[in-house]
């Protein structure tokens, strides 16, 4: 019998939760159901919470074009990790999500810092609800929790129309949960290996006739397979929809997250012994000291207004403010140890502090217009952003030689900081852009997308002694795409876009190098199978770079390193993805990537070596028809061999696969039990060869969860 709750308390609970969020905002800035659909009273074109016949696909997305197209209609390679996949496979952070995404590689260089790559290039473009924020150095510090997200959309290849500058890798769009019409509540608790503990809560519904709200919290604490390492994180997210009029929707939201790590790695383990042989140690080995710690906090506040102009037109404006702080005491170990004694490593400590702020604004109008007797789509917009980075570090480089790193317990080496700032940065970056795109309906079967983005950049300040001053005006990034529907369920497509990324490196005369430029071509075919339940995508791409900065030596007059432009890196390959519902209750997402990279002799050969050029990803779940309460699934992540040249010797990571399993059982309409097992074959592997250091990934782990929902 289904439990009946008194609905009178529902608005009170939500109101209290949202009030807590508002209070947290003032303090923080200074410091499943398996899909939650909703039907707003306002009939806006804006897509909110979405549903499809498959738990592993969505009907439309905006990351690539802002036209709200389906993956079948989009002339680029796109992937979506849905809420159902996140819950099924316990993808509680963005590293886990992107590790299961077709064509994306996760380079965990340290415990608390990660790079992501696609098609051989660093991913530097990230979005929240389509609002672009650039991460020029490509690394993400801390652990981005995914419980506040409805889904994660990934567009592979350059996305200059929507983001402006960036590498030709991919754009990652984190789509937040939004309020629902119907009241719903979900809470869960889990426990597992290495003292893993996690608690989640998600409550959503109406606060009044024209107001909806949602409040999300998560807390996690765990130790690790790495000696001394432990991690704790907290997440608070609240969002309110207010129907100002029958045609205007206001959304206000706030997110706060805190990460705290004990004994994190800064750098990692050496890869080679002094005799040139590879280092092979226990998976638990760590070079982090027992006093090291890393705390990061991030607060995000956003306001969004969508207004229906009538006749299929709407205008949307969004403002987002982000404040990110880090405070860390870290120990870095370096050197080449002796194979017999384990001696030969040295180190230094750092007291590091970082304060970043970011203001983002975007407004655009979209709708349909008539031309030559046919209806076409149009988007016109303006975006502005400003980011301020302020960081510095006190250094202690007076450490004694380290003991045998293979048996070191992290103690005995203390940090004695001198009040001397040894490095830091203080710089500001502004970007202004206007953009426009149209989707021309040439015939019922032929659609042509044309667009361009015109951008201005202005950067001032310096970082670790290197000037960041640069200014570019009127940089145009064109985009063109064509989709031809060969059959009712088969479409051919092609797309082209330019690449532009400003560079901070200087030549021997102290002049800033020209921006990195290039172009990307992509062609493909998409086919809807099984009455549209399954989408098969096949894409081929060709990417070329120009003016890539490479080290050219040291200036004899100043001693500073200088750079020169090279032909850069090219990447050619193909991707195949299959996503959707094979039969009722059997969902699948599978992707294979194969590409080759070429570089001239000046370019670091390791850029090509550490990137796996063949990968396979699979996530599949099945609900038994004769036992519908039981759902089981498997994920597989495989990559081919990678390597790295270090001090003239080669380090090789053999090809490997990671297999995860899950099963959940519905005890009732409201209560579910789940079991997740990761790395069931207990593979031993390096997390990355991106740097000349690395560490081992986790062995087999298991987590049990209980989930209650209404």
C-alpha cells in the first residue's frame, strides 16, 4: 500500500529549504525518481526537465546550437549522460561522468586535479546550463559533485559558435536540476569500501500557484586506497521558478560546494628508477606528507529570465556569478630514485592560496521567420564575461632528502615556511561577443546551419612572472553545418568551424606570439533504429592547428624561456556511438573512438604518446520482464596502450579495461536497495601519463545504498 503524506506540509518544507539556501548565499559567497519531468504553466520554448522513452537519452539539447535540436538533427557529435545513468552507475563526480563519455579521456594527474581531453586536445570549454566559462589551463581542481545536475551534455569538436575561443576538443555542459510541478522527494544513504559514506536529499514541488522550488543537498566522506588520503565534500543547491506573468518565467538559483582533502598528492609517484627501469610499487603508495591538506570552496549564484514574445519567439537572459577559493598546504616530491634503496627523491612544500571570481552574462532572442515560403530558425545573442584570478604561494625548498618513498609513512618532514612569496598571479580577463545563427529549411529534407561569433578579448596582469597582457578585437569564428535526411530515419551531415585560442607565450624579443588558430571538419551519418528508440551515429573528423607555441630555448640576455610558433598538432579519426533503448527495459550507451595525431619535430612527442588513440565505452542496464523490480547493469571502459618518454627511457601503460557492475531492487514503489561494484577485475593501472609522474587507480570497491522516494 502506497504511503500517503499530508500535502499541507510540502510548501513549508520547500520554503524552509529555500530560505536556508538564501542564508547560505550570504555566508558562502563571502567565504529518483529516475527522471523528474515537469510541465510549467507558461508555454515557453525553453526546455526544462526532459524525458524520453530511454533512460539513457534525451529528446533535445542546446549545447551545440541553442536551437533545441535533437541529436539526430545536430550536425556534430554529441553525447548525453542522463540522470538515470548517473544514479545507476554511481557517477557522483564529473571525473566519473566523463570517464564514461564517448571520446573523452580523464587524466587524473593528482588526487585533486584533473585534465580532460578529447580528440587529442585538452578540454577547456565548460558550461553551466549553456553559460560558457573557459578554463584556459584545462585543469579542474577539487571534485565537482553531480547530484545537482539533471544531465551532462558533451559536444565533441570545437564549439566556437557558442563558446568563442577554445581547443578543438569538446564542450562540456552541466545542466542543473530544475523545479517540478508535482511534489517529489528523494533521499538516499550509502556506505562502502574505504569507509565511504554518502547522504543525499532532493525535494521539489510547488510553493504557490506561480512558484516552484527545489532543494538539493549531498555530503560524502571517504578514505582511499592511497596511504593517508581522505576526502570530504558537501553540496547545497537551491532553485526557484517564479511565473512573473503568463509569458515570463524568472529562475533564481544558488550552489555551494566545499571539498576538503587530507594528504592529497601534489605531483605523484616517479615513473622511472635511476637505472631506467619502470617503477612498480603497491597501489597504496603515496608521496603526500601527513600534514598536507587542500580545501576548495565554490559559490555560484544565477538569475535567468525567459520571456515569450509570441509567434514562436522568445528572449532569454542569464547572469551568473562564481566565486572560487582554495587554501592548501602541499608537499611536492621530485627526482629519480634508486631501485635498490628507494632513495633519491627530494621535495619542497607550498602554502598556496587562490581567490577567483567570474561574472557571466548572456542574452539571446530566438524564433522562426518566413523566407521563400518556408519557415526557418534564428538565434541572435550577446555575451559578456569577466574573470579575476588572484593566487600566490609561500614556498619552503629547504627540505632534506626523502627516505625510501616506497615505505615512507608521510611523517618526519616538516614545512618551515619563510614569509617570501615565491610565485603567484594577479590578472583579469574580459570577453565580449555577439553571435548569430540561422537554420535554413531549404527543403523538408535539407537543413543548412550558418552562423558566426565576433569576439573581443582583453587580458591584463601577470602570472608567475609572465605577463598576461593581450588584446584581440573583432575575431570572427564562423560555423557552417548541413543535414540531409536521406531517409525518414537516416541523415547525412557535415560541419566546419574555425579554431581560435589566445596564447601568453613570448618570443625571444619579448613579443606575444600570435593566437593559436586552425580549423575543424566533420562529416557523419546518423540513423534512428527500432522505431526511433535507438540512435546510431558515425562521424569522421579532421582537425588542424597553426601557430602552436613550443619552447625554443632560453634567452641568453635574460635567462627566461622563450617560444616560437610551430605548425602545431593535427588529429584525424572517427567515432561511433549507439544510444537508446534496444528493447523495453534494456538501455544502452556504447561508443568507440579511433584517431591518429601528427606533430612536427618541435612539438613534445609525449602529447601524442600519453593520449590513447583507441577507446571504447559501454553503459548498459536491463530490467527483467519477469522480475521488473530488479534492474542490473554493466559499464566497460577500455583504452589501448599509452606511453611516455622520460629522461630518454620509455614508460608504457598497457591497454586495460575497467568493468563496473550494479544491481538495484525495488522493495516497494518508494524504497530501493542498490549495490555497485567498481573495477570488478581488479585492474592495476596508472591514472594518467599526462605528466612525468603518476599514481595507481583504485582496486575493486563496493558500495551499498538505500533510496527512498515519493
